[in-house]
C-alpha cells in the first residue's frame, strides 16, 4: 500500500507527453521522470522539447525529445514507432498539446449595439479558419495521439491516459468561445474514452488546471510595470483562494491519477486544480 502519492514509483514505465515544449507540460514530463519513468517529450518545436529533455537527463532521468505534429496521424504513428524502439511500449500518455489563437477570440466580453460596424472584432468577425484551428488543436490534438499510442496500451494492465482539460470546460470564459468549447469537448471525450477502454486495461482521466501565471500568459495577466491587469483582478476575485496556482501544485493530481495502487478504480474523472474557481458562483 502506498503511503504517500508523491512516492509513486514509475520505474520501468514509459511516459509520453505531448506539448512538452511548453511550461506546464514540460513540468509534467519532469514529474514523471523524477518518479522513475522513461519520458518521451513531444512538441512541434523539437528544440524546445529537447531543452527540457536535456534538463531531465542532467538530473539523472531518462528522456528524449521528438518532433511531432499532433494534428497529423501519420506523423504521430511514426513517432510512436520510434518511441517503441527507443523505450518500449507506452504506459502513460499525457495529452497536453493545445492552445488558443487570436483569430478565435473576441475583443470584448459583451456584444453591444454598433459593434458590427465598429473597429472591433465581435462574435460576427470570428475567423472560421481560426476557430477550426483552435478546436482541432485541442480536440483532434488529443484524439490523434491517443489513437497512435493507445494501440500500444490495449490489453496491458495498468496503462493510463491523462488529458488536459481546463476550468473553462465547466463555465466558459469570456472572449474565448472556441477554446472553452474545445476544452469542454476534452472533458466529455475523457469520459467517453474511459468507458471505451474500460475492458482492456486503460484508465482515462483528466486534469483541469485553473489559472497559473506563466511566461506564456504573462502579458495578459500583468502590466509592464508588474501591476496586475484588469483581467487578473477578475480572475483573483473569482478564485476563492485568492491567488494563482503554482506549477508544482499540479504534481499531486498527476501522480495520483497514474498511480495504479492509489487510483486503480478511478476512471472517467476530471480533477479541477483551480483554487475553487469552478465551484464559486460569485456570490
């Protein structure tokens, strides 16, 4: 029996993390490596993934970076074969690739009369190609890698798929309808996959991070002088714990979900790590 989820031992396991050139997913890769897993870091930007893979190996872990476009099935399947040859069968898949795009974002939170003809990007101005890109990046960017790597999991007990949802899957954030909708689809897809693979040894769960202040979103959250933006004020006012999350605070949920002793009867759940944001009504 495990005494502490942070003692999760993944020795001998092979973990694949998509979007591993980013802040949060590179951290997921490090957490899995520190638990003993051999980790494959996948990203469209191979150099970014390699930087983090090198950091893992410098710490004594086993890791390798791979260039991968999660929207291309042939590339994903080719990378899966390379990882199989390098490390062995995939045991853990973290579907972390995703993101938003300005073309799928409105300028204002609320539509007002006159916005159609105004110099502002309203709902009616959303670019359909941009909307398609954001939805595909998040949803197909989870489905396609799952197709590629779950083939190595079926029929092998103790395999895990972890999807990355978001607190805006519970309640959509203003200005980002496509990203919110895509993350809601990820939560739903997590449940579907959990049922679909329940007879073949694969558990499927998701983590829904709330607001974390990283380099990637710093300009949205902080002014150049270091003061919080108006959006940060709204975020913190709607977060009962009154602060942003720390990257390290995601590790417990990840290690818990992939620990087959601690979470072996858990599948199809989405764990919010959001300081209470998704639970707060505003009153």
